């Protein structure tokens, strides 16, 4: 690659900026970033919502003149090798990289939109972007009644942050336990206990039917609330897939958030004298949860509209090969929008690895991307000694024939579990104390045989 080769990156998030940084002066890079904010680390939004970080703390390293903020790509002309933008400009490329990320999924709830409408009721928020975070942060207050819909990683993070702000939070999860994709039943039960101790009311196996607003025609009796239910975190498997899950799996959903909602937070909707205000959430069994605010944490979906309109191969995400090429060899895709070997990761670690691999390929290094072994970490910070750290990697649920080793300490509120398949470590989950996670993850990532498993599971194994 020569320094005059034009590389256009659509997407000013973690993946796009990492690629631009790695390419450096090796190419003439232009990054088109739709958001007007200084680029930020999305992983830290929950800390901003909790009031622990100022928005500036989340800023990514300065991208320099390569980034054009507030510019949205609207069309890719493959024949002309040009990207048309919403401000009328055209960015021509030799290599195009799609790093368009993902959108928040909107569940098919009654009352979410008016017929032919595009605006959410006041008080209803997604939790995906900095604008989402700032709007929700401005709306929440001590004692506010908040219902969070979705008990995956995103919903749990939002719940903890809102509880830290003094809100009365109810978490509604259709699945039988919290963070089903990352945690086994025992670890999920410990997480349930931790959130309950923070004052969160949790309902699992709880299906949300719709939203109630000030213009709802037939709302149930005011204040009617469901009888508190047990979490059933260790119960039998449910035959029905969870309707609300990070990643959008199993959801028959409306179009993703940015495709439907364009109104700016706090602005009066045109032609509407009295905006709808959310007043509650209606459950499938007919009961109501009163709410001043509702947070939609129902997973994400890859942003594939540009790629699909350009005629690229799209399944769940934009399909790429081991060189992160799409069906057009001049166009690559990385990050949340990319699908490699049937997998859409939706994780920061995978986005960074893909950006690094593509930078190496574009600068002539013989590199292949073979996938990411993803490790999920989350710290649920609270006052005093009520902080909970958790980590999960690989396959946390054992298959028939697998060996499982567990260490639990109720006094220290710690739980460690690893899954072995033959002589290989294939997954694990840790709560409460993560000093061993580094050593376990290295063994798992290297597909090495764990020579002293007890040593790896105890505190000195991580040093």
C-alpha cells in the first residue's frame, strides 16, 4: 500500500478509529463518523449514566484530521468507487471499509409507536449511544420509577447504573435467568441476589406486552402491580427462546432504533401539541408496572443497510472472509456489522482484533483473521462492599461428557467454574474475585492443557 491509496472508513467508532490509527501514514485515510460527539468508548456509557464518569472520560484517542464528524454515508456506488454523504459531499475510495456498528433493537411492543409514527413516547429510552446516555441521565432522578426491559449484559449494566442514581428500578427479563448468554444458572442466581440487594426488583420469565402512555385508550387500573415472582434462575430449561436478548437473537422486532427514531432528545415533535408520556408497562399476564421511565435494553442488530443497498452479501451481518473482505474485494467490513464464519461478535475485543488484522493485511503483511475468543467482563459497582466483578469466556454450560470443576465461597461471595472437554479448557465463569481470570483465559485462548487446574482456580493462579 502506498501513502496515496485512498481508504474510506464508514464508522467513527472503536473499530473504525483503531483501523485509522493502525494504518497511520501508510494510506490517505478518511473516516466518516455519523455522531457529532468526540469519539467515545461505548463500554463506559454505564459509568457515565451512573454519574461516576464525566462524558469526557470516555473519549477515545484523538483521531486527527482523518475523522469527519457528523457526516452520514447514505449510498455506496461500487461502480464509481464512491461514497455519497448526507451533506452532499462524495468520498472516493480505492479501498472501502464498513465499520457501521450496530443499532439498538426495538421490541414489538404495543404502544411503542403511534400508527405511521417515528417517535418514541417521552420517557422511553434506548441505551446505545452517548445521546441515549445523556438523555436518560438528564431524565432520571432519585425515586423515579424505572422499568428496564431486557436482562442481558446491556440491561444489567443499565439497571446497576440507574440504581446507583437512586431510581426505583424494575428489571423485566423474558428468559429464565439474567445474562443467559454469558452465565450459567448458579452464577446468574448470584447476580440476581446482588442486584436485589441494591434494591432492584427483578422479574424473570416475564413477557412484556406493551407500553402504557398518557394517550393509551384502555389502560389497566392505576397502580396495579404483579405479585413478586421468584427468579427460577436454577429451574428447568424453557422451550421458548428469550424475546429480549443481547444480540437480538430470537426477536421478531421492528426496525432498529436509528432506522425509526430521528427526533432529537427534548425537542417538541412537529404537529403534536401534547407528546405522549409513558406511564407504565403492561405484562403478558395483564398486570402493570408503573413507570416514569422505560429503558429498552433488548440487544443490538448489525447496521447492514448500506451494504445491502450496495448489493453486498448480507446475512445477520455483512459477510466477510478470513481477509475481512466482503463479496466485493475492494470493500471490507469490521466490528459489530461484520459476520465472519457465521459469527457476529458485537464485542469490543473482536472489533479491535479485526481492525488490527485488516490494518496488517492492507499494509501487506500476510495475515488471516481466524476469529476471536471473546472474554466478557463486567464490574457492578455499588456503595460500600457491594461491588461485584464477573467474567465469562467460552462455553459456560457443560455438554454431556464434559467435566465441570466449581469452587464457591459463600462468605466471600465468590464463585468459580470451569468446563473441561477431554484435556482442554473450553469455558468458565467467575464472580466476586477475578485474580485468576488472566491465567484461565490464557490457557483457554492457547488451547493448552491445564496442568494444575486447582492452582489456576485459586487466588495465586492469576499471578
